[in-house]
C-alpha cells in the first residue's frame, strides 16, 4: 500500500475527530462479525484507521466481500485512494454523505463508521430513506445521542429521536468510548451502537406520526392534553386509553402511532 500522502490535519468544518484507539477499533470490527458475503460501507473513514482493519478482516474472509467508503474531505479521499490502492473490492466515494445515494450501491449493505456528530441526526434519517438496501448500522455517535435512541418511556432521555427511529430500527448500545480515543479529543463521551433495520415496521406509521411526535415534545413538560390540543380533543385521547394528563415522555412509540392514526381519521 502506498504512503505518498502526508496525513491531512483535522478540519473543524467537517467535525473531524479521528478515532485512533486500537482496542476500540478492534471492538467495532469484532461486533460486526464480518463474512465473505458482506458488502460494507464505511462513513467518514478519515485517515483510514478503521478502514484498514475492515479491509484486513474482509480480505481474510475472501472475495466477494466489498468495502465502499464515503468521505467528504477531498484530501482524505485522495489519501485513502492511495493508501488502499489495489485492495480487492475497495472503492472511495468523495461525496457529502447526506446526499449520497446508498441505494445505488446495491444491497444488502452493512454500514459502519464514526459518524460526524454535527450531522448525526439528519444522517440517520437519510440512511433510513435507503433502508431497503441496509441490513444494519454499527456506528459511533455522541453518547447523549445514543442515550436518546435507546431510552425507554418514562426516562429523562426518552423523546422525539428514539420514537421516530423506533418503527424501523432495533437499537442496542454496545459500549462507551472516552475522548482520549480520538485525535483531537472531543469534549464529550461517545458510544457505539448496533442499529438493526427492521424489514417490516414495528407498527404502522401514518402521515401524521412525525407532526404529532414533534408537537408532543416541543414543550415536553406540558401534559398531552395541552401539547396536542391543536390536533385532538381530550376525549379522543381517552378513547384511545391515553391519559390526557400524562406527560409526553410516558407514552410508548406505538401509542404515538395509534394517536397519529386517529388524527389522520379526524
């Protein structure tokens, strides 16, 4: 593998914090459990520390494994192209991941990466737009974001993000990672999670689902009666077996789905 390029410096505008801790990198690859039939897509490969372990693992598994990486930084993309020149099944895509067409790669895809924290939420929803070709995601995110994704009803972290992802993703926190595992170190802790894409939605998602959830959590300390007064009367909530005096963070995702279907029918 060529080393013709000097390693590019982190760029704040891309939110770059390069993961370098070998033990963390190895735990991520181990969690994937790669096989010779896998098609892996790495998001934000940076300098290629995780990329190298993925390529090694896929290489030992044998062809027809494929590894695509999506990197917005032109200099890093050039570095990766040089560093992994000749690696079987390896392709670099210099692109904005929020506009990248994952479906064009075919499927099924296994997505992995240290996701840019400044775009993590829109990126998750962008990936869900391509869920037909995605099997699972093994991703590093800011710890508080993972806290919200895996939170149960009635907890402080439970809210809009976890509810909106619940129909399509089964979430499992794998382990936490301290700032020292990155260069430069971020000011927050991180977590790695496994997000498995459901082939069938956990519950019916109606057109009103996003706006009902948004309204409920715009002011989460309000009661459902007050938070949702623009959509439904308290009698509708009671008919659905929902206490109008309850707080938004006590209602399970499927109950919001039922409420949204009722709003659709009004």
